[in-house]
């Protein structure tokens, strides 16, 4: 081995990769060459030989610089595990190798996804060293913090696989915490050095954004679990020293990845974790991940990720797991904050170094519009929900939507002094259209059409006070034929404390009965022609020429959509149809 001085001008001309951002330019003094075996985290000066998959290099400031053959770059040796891209490991010497990540990782490709082009080829010129000829490694430049138990808690973002939506989930959780006024650290503790995930959480408002490269690892593939645990504790303690109240931690790749599969069982990480959100690609992945995390002792607060793009996938996942599937926007609005606050309060009872931070979270004031907690499908057993391929969440949301709009119409009529579109000289106010208002509930976001009044600023009380009558909704879902009207009246009373008397709610009860009838008919043998009920929201003409199963799907879809008015012959007729089905 020999080492030669490297000039400042040469270092300045070289493109320094994101993975090397913690190393000051003045640290590079020598170039080590000869028979050397590179180690993970070693800094290397390399030459671009042939452009492949990566045409740009992410620099220390995040800018992506175009690369050209002959360019000199400063990157790190590291291993890579990316099912959608490359698997790569460090070679035994300084022979030509590959640039396997745009963040600046030098390694030897072992395999790649079929859609991936061959990687950009590079030749190491030498390992960079200090003035004494000692090799420089990222471990020498990590954050200076203890590896003791952290003083702040964390919420984990895990997922089924690469690109399942973990980063967007973590970003959304950061926004949710910021909405409550917390100082938040966004940490990524495993993966391959690249800046994309760090920049998005920083843009989302994270007060501190760090990853494993800040703890001295170019990547974490094939790094021992104790080393990753130590690095995580250093990052957490550094975040606490910087004044953060809570951390959102993303763990890369899926639960089957080598390090992730072990980290979910880590006692050191579980010690400061107060909840986990799981990002899934589909319902089966959500179910498997939920079960696997439950067996490992995780408190899974909810589901999210790319699964949320499919309404059918959401229904399947909610029915299979009993958890809500949260959209990124719901998480950003703080939909999980009440559940997190509850977990923090429980954890604070155990004492320990996190108690002050936990008490601060437990005492947080949650805005009135924020939803309350998590939800297990209601109104039916889990086995029945699985059989129907849907969850009580969607049914409850639909019923609550109907009840809320009924209450708003009643309250607007009471303020105006007359019914909608009625003519009366005693009118006290006039309608002026509607305005859109999102109501965050236990059952998901309900889009309200709030009546506008010309002279009165009207806002329904259940939105202003964040009243979500879960028990009343459950009673409606569980109601039999004889008590559905009473249960519906109780739900309306829970939504509007100022409601006087019952009024005429037969139309509302009829529409709710239609929903329950459609749900309870799913999965049952189709009645014969003489027994077939007249579906309230589907005309005979629309169903001509359809097979029985198509007829059922079409009718159920119409009922589920609640398009048009109830035309099924009144509440008594609806009750009779439900009774016949049961």
C-alpha cells in the first residue's frame, strides 16, 4: 500500500456524493492505493468509465449533477439491498466496480430487477485518507451522541416492501405532529444513502432530518443489528439534545428484508416506540404485516401506503385486520394524534427517561377537527366482515354521513324558521347554497355540504366540538327491525344536543335500512324470482339480462352509493325485506 498527497484543486473538481456530506472537504489529504480491501463506509475517489442506469449523482447539497465518462467522483463503499433495483456487495479490492445508487454507493452488482439497466461503471482511483495516510471512513464523522436509552419516544413507519409508501407515511406523520406544535425529528435508520427521503420530510416541516449516514453508515445492508441499534440510539439522543419532542422513524424495505426482519423484534427499539403505522401495497400484505408485527409485540395504530389508492383494497384490508386505512391527508391532518396521545399517556405511567416527553404528548390539545383514535370494524363480527369483503368502517361512515346531513338540514330550517324552499312570511333567514367542509371522524373523512345562510354564520356543533358518537353509530349498526328507528333518533340526538323532539325521520330510517339490507344480503343465496325483493335504488329496466350475481352486485352498488331518493315503499317495506333476508 502507498499513499500520495491529493491536491485541494482535485478534491474541489471532484463531484462529492450525498453519502459523503458529513465529511468536510478539508479532511481529504491523501490517496491510498495498492492492494487494499475496502470496508463499508470507506471514502473513495473514483473515475466514471461508462454511464449506465444512473446518469446523475446526488451531491452533498441535494443537487443532481450530470455525470460524464472521465469525471472524478467521491463516493462511499457500501452494500446495497433494493428488490426494485440492485443487490450489490463490496468487492475484495480496488478493481473496477459499479455505482449502484445515485447517492454515491460503490459496490459490485450481484443481481438487478429486470427493468433495471446495467449500473454505471466506475474505477476506484484510491481510498481517501487523512494527512497521516489513515483511511477516512464515515464512522469517523457521525453525530456525537450517547448510545443510551433515548429521552424521547418514536412512532415507526414500516411497510411490506420497497415503494409501499413508508416515506409518504412518515412524512404525513411529521405533518400531523407539527400540526399539534411539536418539534419533530424524522429519522431513517436503515437503507442505502440517498437524499430523497430526507428532503421530503424536511420540506414537510421536520425540525431535524437525519438518516443512518449521519450515524456513520453508507448503507445498512449486512450491518449487524447491535450496530444499527447503537446508531439509532445516537440519532435519537442527538434529536433530543436538539430539542425535539418526538421522532418519526422509517425502517426501509419490507418485513422480509434481512435487517428489518430482526429489527422488528429489537427490544432496544421497542423500548422507546409508542406505536407503529404499517404501509402496505395490497390487502394481503397488510394482513400479513399486521399479524407479523403483532406477534413481535408492536402496537399497530393503523394502515396506510399505496393500498389506499384502491377502495376495494381498503375494504379488504380493514375487514381482514380491523384497522383503519389512513390516507396521507388524514395522517397530515392528525387523524392518529388521539391514539398516539393515549399511548403516550400509558407509557408515561412507567416512568423512565422519556417520561417528560411522553407527558408533553399526552397533554397535547388536539384540534376539534381531528379524528378520535382507531377503529375496529363494527356492527358485525370479524368473520362476517371477512366473508362480505368489507368492513363496518365504510358502513358506519355512510350512515354517519346521512345522519349528519339530516341534522344540518334540520338546524338550518330551524334557524330560517321555515323548511327548505318553503314560502312563509315568518322566515328569519334565507338559504344561500352550500359550502364544502371535511369532517374527520373515527370512520374516515366525511365530506359535508354545510348549508350557507345569508345572515347567520352556521357551523354544525358536531364539527366544532369534534363529537363523534361512536356508541350511537354502533347501536344503529346492531339495531334490529323493531328498534332501528329509536337507534337512529338517538344518533341524531347525539349529533345535535339542541334538537327538539324527533320530527319526521322515516325517510332517513328508510335509507339506513336500505344500506343494512344490502349489506346483510351480501354473501347469502340469491332468492328465487318469486322471493326476489324489489331493490329500492335500482330499476327493473337496469337489471334486465343480468345473471343473479350481476344483479346482486349492481343492486348492492346502487344502494351503497345512495344515489337518488328512497323509493322502496316506506320504512315498513324495508323492514319486511330485511326480515325476509334474515
